[in-house]
């Protein structure tokens, strides 16, 4: 993920260098593009190889990030944490902040979440729960391909 973000940021920085200063100032305001992650690798790769103009590329990237953000907010709503998250980050709602919120507050097995068991744990309980139930552990690649990357933890 860090490599994808790094490549995206490098690409955008190169694009910004090529633009004149007026355009540069105009598009720097769209910092959500540079400060968020994007999980749709195929679409980003196609976008980087496409010769469309900068406005189109920025619009597509913002759209991808907004779709991912909406999906993660739906996950929070299912888990009963949507209001708490929005209260904490209402003025700065982006993928980085929602990722921080999940890292610090949401501890649930991906398998349990998929099966509709929405019991949340604290960090210690979650580690113990996963150790006692190894069948709940899925590979990171499967989690990412199924759209549950936000739930992955290093325990």
C-alpha cells in the first residue's frame, strides 16, 4: 500500500511540476488526492498510463477515494461507530483519518464481519480471540481482494 501511495504521489508531483503556477495553485487545493490511499490498483494503473488531461485524472482519483470512503463509513455504521467517527473527524473526513479510527477503535475478525457477527473487541481481547480461533484468520491478499483491507491488523 505504501508503494502505491508513493507512486501516486510521485506521479501527481510530476504532473504538478509540468503545469504552470496558476494551475498548480488551483489543484494543490485538492490535497485529498495526495493524502489518501486508493485501493483500486487496476484503475490507478490505467489512469497513470492514460494520456487524458489532468482535470480528468484528478476527478477519477477523487471519485475512487470517495467510493472507498463511503464503503468504510458504511462499515462503521454497521458496527455502530459512525456517529462517533463523524463527531471526531467531521471537519476532516478522509481515508487517512478513517484508517486511523479503524486502527485504534475497531477490532473484529473479517470472517466474523462477513458472517454478520459484529462483536467488537479491545486490542488484547481481539488478539486472544484470534489466537484461540485460528480458522478466523484469512490471508491479507484475500482480505484485500474482498474489500476488507481496512480490518487487517498486525497482532
